[in-house]
C-alpha cells in the first residue's frame, strides 16, 4: 500500500538536471520543516528511516539527491564543468524556496551530514536569513594548509586528464586512514557505523561508496577552503553539532573546533553532542533512536 505521506518526485537543479527528491509528511500540519542534505557518495533514500522518525515527531522532512549522485547521475562524483560546489549550495536553496512556498511561515531547519554539513556550512554564509536553525552531523575541521594541499593535488589530477575520471589517488590520501583506528577491520567502511548490517547495506548499494572524480574532489576542496574563514552568519541562528566520538571525519577534537569557530564568528547558540563509541553515521548507529530523540528535543526547544 502506498504511503501518501511519503512523496517521491524530482526537482530541477540550477543546472537544469532533474534530481530525485523526497518529502515525508507528519499527520496533521507540520510544526517545522527539516531539509536533509546528504553526504558524499550516497543518496537521499538512505535517510528514509530517520525521516520517518522525524515525521512521527510532527515535522515535515524534505531532501534531494545531489548532482553527481544517484542512478540518474551523468557522471558519478562530478558536479559540472565549473562552479560545481556552488551548484550544490544553490540546489539546496532552490529546494528550500520551493518547500517554503508549500509551508509559508513554518519554522525551517537545515540538517547536513558529512559532505552535506560542509555544503550547509557554506550555505549559512550566503542564504541563512529566515532559518530557524541548522544541524550539522559528522562534520570535520580541516586546516587551510591541508585544504590547499588537497586542492593542489586535485588541480594536478584534472590537468592530466582526470577531471571526469574516478580518482583512486585522491581517495586514498583523503580517506585511506579512516579505518585505521578500527583495525582489524571487517570491511573498508567499518568507520561508518558499528552496525554491521548498515555497513553491508552501504557496500551493496550501487549508488554508495563510489569514487569522486578529480573535478569533484577539486570542487569539494574549494568548498572546504571557503570554510577556513566564516562570515555573514546570523548571530542568533541556533546551531547543533553532533557526531560519534570515534568518527574519523571529525578526528580528535575536530567537531569542537568547528563549533568554536562558529562561536568566534559571533553565533550565540552553538550546541555540541558527541556520542561515546559512535562512528560517522549516527543516524545508522546502534543508538540511532537516542540520536533521533536528541535532535527532536533540540528542535522542540527552538519552537
């Protein structure tokens, strides 16, 4: 039987491409809208269980699959000939504008995971006006020297013909150490979650775990470079950071460092929640229900 509160469709990217989009609705009028911004090498359908949990709490949940992702991607891990990172930001904004037309006046919250958290952090420096809050999952801190080294390598890969080809070299350097603290590892993706079934689902999904192209990595490093200097974010915007304390993306004290950068930029309500033993995908961890409830409680305080 079709669930009339789970709506699948498409919307037009700023590039003209048609992107998969989903809307999960609560019973009755939504108390808030949560827009999900997914991570690298995955897609919006992976958030179905989480979205249903938030819908059950009274929120409408919307999200799309990024350019270069999902079964309709022209080239996986490639965002465009130029301005690829800005395309991701602008697509988030286009979906927000469309959704807010459906739900005028309803508090609106962005929730970005991993690469999606980097997109949202950039978004907040351009389009944060009118948001009720922002939630950043599995984010990380990257010093400018590291970002520029990565960007330099990506530029070289593109220069030598790798712009639209999967880059094993950059992937190895950028993510090769993610499993290190979990050795001996069962799979290459043990760093995602302690739940073996979730890791296995990720590996079995043909739209997950693919390598970015040289151009895709270049766009992402350009985006990370923007984050080395925060500006123009509303001081009163509430922001929640959460992650597992064993997440290699926020390695060490990375999440707290980013949160402090937000405070230093003038934001007055910045909260951090680190889950003991948790890894990168807290929405797919063994204590996911606790995470759903914590996020729900945080949003309820805003309302």
